[in-house]
C-alpha cells in the first residue's frame, strides 16, 4: 500500500489491507469491497489565466500594439521567415525574439508577467531550488484574417505563455491538446458535456489584457483568424536552466 493510498484512507474506519471484509450499510448483511471507494485525480495539466490590472491598461496595450506593428515594418528577417513559415502573418519568433531586452515597453510587460509566472510555478509545486524562472524569449505574433498558428510546443523552455494585445470580437481562441491523446487508442469518446478536465481539447478565449500560462511541453494551436481585424499577441518562454 503506497503512502498516498495510506493517506487517502487515513481517518476511515476500514482499510483495504487491514479489514478482511467491509459491509456496506446499503447492502445489509452482504460483504462489499466497494465501501469507502475513492477516485483520485493524478497527473494534472494546469493552465493559468489572469488579467493584468485595469489601471492604465488601455494606454499600455496601445503602446504595445504600436511597437508590434512597427516591428513588423522594420524586421526584414522576420518578414522573410514569416513569409515561409507563417503565411499571411508576421511573427518575430525567429528574428526579434528577445523583445523584452530591446524595448522598455516589453520590459514592463515582462515585469508584469513575472509575478504571474511565480504564482503559476507555486500552483505547479515546482521546486526551483533557489534558481529563478527567467524570461528567455519574447516575440510578436500578428494574425490577419485567415492566418493560422499550427499545432506546436515550445522546446528548450519550462513555462510558456501568451499575452493578448488586440483581440477583435470573434477571433480564434488558443486550443490546448490533451498530452495523452496518442495513448487513448480504443478509449470511447467523452460525453460532449463532460467536465473540462476530461475534454481532449480545451479552448481558452483570447482577450486583450489577459495572459495565459502553460507548461512548455503542452501542445497548442490557434485556428485561422475568421475576422477582418488583426489578432495581435506576444508570446514568451521562461527557463529555469
Ligand atoms: Fe505557442
């Protein structure tokens, strides 16, 4: 019996290894091994979402948006890379990918995100062993109508996330995939209205002023932007090593 199961059974008046028989009061007189059954939830996938404080947020986002667009105009390496790898859109993922070191506005975003990353790391119960989780990468994504952000994860990173700068009404959400999907094999589908933690995919709406954090190994994608206005976000990685 594992320590975990011992803990789960602690305080109960019967124990699967100690009692020879358990009698369920609902089945008078019959031996029953289901008494005190419990179901435990293990190996969770935690996704963190938060809004930045509303004070001054409109001005802050407007400045970020100006800089994102300016970067698109100036970053010729990013334009070339996007043409090949992000058709119709712009990303500085492979060019200006450390924007927090280049722009005071992006550095301010880093400071605002840091406290959320710390809180998320606490909820993951990570033992960071006195080493800091630090922002290593920070880049811009601009998705005009029809542009898609294919399924991917963030290699060489611990925690990743996105901050939303401009999210026109009706724009695509970020879609996360159950990391065990390839192991389900013959498993039946889930009920359409099943709880969030049992869904094979989960959408988190994109909303300007909101940030979403996830562990970097978690695959995600953004469906084509269906609306005329550009969807603008800033993505980032935090590393521990
Ligand atoms: Fe991503």
